[in-house]
């Protein structure tokens, strides 16, 4: 069972190689962002909400209207002209802020930077006017986009959930799943977690291995508890095949 898609592993590995960081745990993901990407991290707004983000931007002469019902959020990303702002809720615990930053960074890389770089590589720099929302694509650009499987339109933030916690569409669900996968690989690379959790055993038992994963993810990589349980279980099932029949029967 594949735990992490190979292209996700490559993206995370290349990110840390470019940053020259990632060997010390927990990782300094904010420092890596500043070293590698044109992204500003705003993490000093307590009880972060959509209206507070609007106010912060307007105070800096960046007029914007976020046409979504206001609510407190963990994180948010805005992009324009190859740059971005990532907002993190200052009220959240440190481990939650770290994961949120990794998640929003993953959106920037997967949903904005990679498609943008691909479009420029295939269609040239003139397509930037379209990607930045300054004009509509020409008929020729639309045809080229279809032929090369490139989406040539401005990036729109996919707010991850509605107020009731559900996803707006399958597209949002898929984008969120991919961003979660990259965020986890950026903070706690799966292969390294597996190696540490095996603790020298070639065929660890499911329960012990899952417990070890939980401990490694918490103590070494500093993931939030809300993320650890699901990730530890997923790694344990993929690595060991799940609990034995006797364990399932209570023996």
C-alpha cells in the first residue's frame, strides 16, 4: 500500500534541498519559506478571521473583498503576480501553526507555483497576463492550453471547508487531500517516520508500531494531536497490513 505519492515525496525533498534546512526537528518551515519562495507569512493576528485579513490588507493599501461568510480560521493564502501572503492564526498552539503553515505552503506550491511554472514553460511569459488576471486568454492560448492539458486562468483560493465543516466540491476535497499529504511530508517525511518507528524490527506488530509512530510524530516532528492519530494509523496499516486476526478477535 502506497502511503505517499512519489511526486509529493520529490516536491518535499526538493523544497528542503533548496532551503538548505530540514535536518533539525521540528523543522523551521517559516524560515524555509522565506529562503525559497516570494511568500510573506503573517502570523501575528490573534483569532484570525476573514474580516481581519481584509482589514490587514486594506491597511496596507491592498484592497480586497473576500466574499465568504466571516468566521475564525486556522490559515489562509492569497496569491498575486507570483507572490503570496500566508496568514496563520496566532492564537493556535505552536504545533498547530506549524502544520497550518505547511498546509497553506502546499497549496501555494501545488495549486499555484507548479501550474504557473508549467504554463510559462509551455506557453511563454505572455501567458502571465492571463494568469495574473489582467486579460482573458486568446483563442490560440485556449487551444494551446487544452492541447497541453494546462489550465490557463487566474488561481482562486479554494477555501477548504464551509462553515459546517463540509467540503464545497470534489475539486476542493482533492486539493485539500493533496495539500495535507504534502504538508505531512514536509514536516514528517513518511520514510523517516517508518524507520524510526520500526525501532530495528523488520516486521513490527501493528499496535506497537502504531504507538511508536504516534510517539515519533509527537516528540520528534511536533505534529498537532488532531493530525497525529490519523497519520499514525495510516502509516501503521500501510506498513504492517493492520492488526492480526487474533488481535481483532481479542486474543
